[in-house]
C-alpha cells in the first residue's frame, strides 16, 4: 500500500476518501481510531493508503482536484 495523505483533518480525509471511491480506487484510512484517542496532541495522524498499482492514478486525481499540496511524499 502507498501512502497518499497524512493528516488529522477529518474534512480532508472525507474529501479524499470520496474522490477515491468515486474514481473506483480502493483506499484505507489507517490509524483512524488511534488518532481519535490521541486527541489534540497531533502525535498520531491518519493516513490514506491506496494499492501500489493505483498510486500514480490516485496522485493525479488528487492533484487535479487541487489537493496536491496534501500529498505525502
């Protein structure tokens, strides 16, 4: 799995998930529950993961949606 985005911004996570699902790209949000437990400390961030063979397509999709600044490198 390739990591696309790392954040605790729930709105951003939701937007990214929606875009990926709409495009038919499988995704998984890792650490969703652990980051909630962490609370406001911002120690553990959620990570949006996609299959390695769909990473380039997912990155292009997020860039076209003007979310490229959030891509994890």
